[in-house]
C-alpha cells in the first residue's frame, strides 16, 4: 500500500475515533474499556497541538486515513521533559502492510527534530508483532511489569521498550 504521512487535521477526527474505538473494543493495544466520541478525540488533538506534540496520520491512495501516531509527556515532572511515550494505531483493514513502521519512522524523526532524548513504548507483552517492529526500529526492551493491567477478563503484562534518540 502506497501511503503518505502528514499532520492530522480536524477533518481526520472521525477516522481517528474509529481506529481508536476499534483498538479499545478488539485489542489489548489500548487498556481502556470505554470507547470515545469525536468530541473527545478533537479535544485530544487540540491538547497535543497546544503542547507541541505531533499527531501524524497515514493517508492511502484514496486520501483516506489508515493509521495515526503521536507522542506525549512520559511523566509530568520536569526531569522527564526530554522523554516521551508514543502510540501508533493502524486501521484494522490496513494492518500488516508497513504503515505502522512508516508512522513510527516519521514520529521518531519529529522527536529528534524537537531535541527529545528518549522515546518509550509500553506494549502488551504478548504482542510479539509490535515488540518486533519496535526492535527493528532500534528500541531495546528494558523491562516487563507482570499483571499490571487487565482487559477481556485476563491479567496483562506490560513490556517497556525505549529508543535513545540522540546518542552522546
């Protein structure tokens, strides 16, 4: 699939909401149980823009949003200001075609351009495909927190991976 990456626009909110809600309902990529409405995702987009955190979308040949990625503050203390945690989600009909990788590469480039130092990934430890993608992009697994989350009636382990963006 031939895709391009650009900054998200308010007109993308309906599809971003659809992708998010599908992940909530059908995956362990998001450890939320409640779906959201478009007003929620619009507030989320505006908050990211105000904080100068990118929200990127992947667009297919028909100019449809097929995935999105973003990052935000990892923790709310000054000492963590150069560390971000990212998210990347691909539409269920477009998974497996390299869109997640494209989004991640663009997101990493933005983080480097902003002078950030570390990007953190928190991934369901059983999601081998996501962990493998991150490792291909240079992320290193730094730990696993057993049974810290729950979804679909089972306990979930959280794997942490990190990418040092600027080597000293």
